[in-house]
């Protein structure tokens, strides 16, 4: 018996030693992943309050079997509230089903019920007009901005009492991760503005080169699906665009670390059983060393220090829920790779409406709004201008923001345009003066 016990202890010691060795390797070779996965430093409420502004409230949920505990933290206040949630998972599944099936009457009922259960009891604690929601369990699948604050009678989707109309909402995996080291305080390295990719089906692939956003801006004609989305944002920001035969995994890996914004209009596939095998599809090409499937586990080894990554593919923000880590989506892998904030989708989005929402979002960012406000206003602008047949939440409500909501810093190109314009005028005047003197 003693020999068996000794053998067991030796084996256990060896396993622990190997685990420690693996952790050391991760810390050395993948420091960003190690920090997110293994950093056990605790942030106090006082630390969080120091970093909050007067307009923002943190709302963190902890779910139990039949009740949920809600912590609200603002600049000068902190409160805890218990709410009864006996069928929380069922209610959230019904909300999603009502949205995606476009059953407006059912949606109105369940969206107001969830608001009454989750938000109304704590709304008095909210300070300002921005919320950072830290969900737990099934709440990761809840679109808080789509909850309805009133029992609406109207059947006009634009007139409904969305929580979105009162608050700009962002999400965080954990308050500890968001505030432990405020990455918005890090010095911003000078990078190129935007790297964009769009997916092409095999029968649509042509022999193409990359294209600058400025060139795409001037392109005429009717563009298909995701290319129309990239063209919409090319009117606002500059950068490089890969499509057709150049929209391959190798080009992404080679360039991803050099840009402030990554905009990936690619198809995605979520593996709920093994989240590390969730993947993005790049254009299929035989002339490459990659398989043109970018898996989540590959992202862990990449350095992608982007300020913002937009994954406008279908279901990029869904996945398995991991206790203490949030939703294990494709977006989570980009966070491990160093991305500060993510714009993700909860369901397959429409190619017809996405370009409009994206154009409003980037315009708002360029005007100086923080990311939370930019997305909130983009959705409201879409609602105010869209065709009445495309105003249900299904068409615009899938997008949500995770991570750092700080404003982005864009280089102003207007000064260079003035300098160039004055230079051209000067050259023309000099040529005119020289020609006039020759004639004399």
C-alpha cells in the first residue's frame, strides 16, 4: 500500500512539474495569452472606480440556479442586487429565436420580460449613458441593447423602446481583465490604418492584386456582397484591401500586425465542443503553403496589436461559455493575440444591411466618438433611414462590442491635401509666369 501511495505521489509531482514547465513556456513565448489566461491579480472596486469616467457604469452578473446577483459600479457608488431568474436560459433562447425568426409580437413580449427581470431592478444605480456589461453563463447570449424598457403597443420596429436608445453598451469578459491593465493607456504605435479582407467563393475568384482603399473608393459598378461592405467603409478610412485570389491566410498572417484596424468580412464557423477549432474561411487557393482556414488556436501564436478588429462574418461572437472567461468565440482568440476591442456578430448578418451599419459606425469613429457611442449611434442612424421592411432587430442588432471602448486616433490627411493643393497651384502659376515671359 505504501509503495502504491509513493508511486502515486511521484506521478503527481511529475505532472505538476510538467504543468509548471508548460506555464513557463507560455509565459515566455506567448505573454499576451499567458496574461489573459493565467494572471490572477485582483482589481479592487476602488481601482475600477478610479478608471471610470462620470458617464459609465459597470454592470457585472453572476448567475446561480434560480437567481442572479448583479454588481453595479460607477465612479462614486457600488451596489449589489439579487434578482430571481428561474428560467433564464429558456428566456434568452426564446429572445434569440424571436429575433432571428422575425416574430415581432413574440420578441416584444420576451424582450420586455427580460428587461423587467434583469435591468429594471438595478436601473436606479446607473450613472451616465454608457454601460459596460460583464455577463455570466447564458447572459452571454443576451443582447441587452435590444431589451425593451416599455410594454410597447406599436408594431413599428423603429418606434420600440430599445435600451439602446438610452445607453451605449459594451461587453467585457471580466472586469478584472478590462481594468487590471488599462491597455488604452499604453503608447499607441504608429501603424497603417485598416487591413481589410473579404471572402470569395471558388467560382467567383479572379486573378487579382491587392487594392488600396482609395482605389476602391473610386471603383464604379455594382459590387457583390462583402465587397460592397468594404467599399462602404473605404469612403471613410484608408488602408489596404485583399480580395479574390489574394484574400488568403498567408497574406493575413504576414500583414495583420501592421494595422490599427482589421476588418474581416469572412465566413466563420464555430465549434462549440472544441472552441480552439473554430475558424475563419479565407479564399481557397492551391498556390499557398496555408490551408486558408484560420483556426482559433493559430491566433494564440500571432501578434495582432490592433486597436479594433471587426469580424462581420456570421456567428463570430457565439461559442461555448467558459466560467470566468466568458464566451469562447473567434473573437476571444483575437483578444488573446493582443486586439484591444472587437466588433462581433451574434447571428448571420445580411449583406444588404451590413454595409450601411458599418458606414455609419466608421463615420462616427472618424468624428471622434468612442467605440461604444459609435456603434450605438450607427444602429440608431440605420433605424432612422432604413427601408421599413428591414428595420426589425434581426437586420441591425447582431453587432456587439467587446473590450476597450476608448476613441480611436486617426491621422488627419486634410493638412497634406492643403499642402498638395497649394503646391499644384504654385507650379501652375510658375509655369504661367514662365510662359508669359517667353512670349515677351
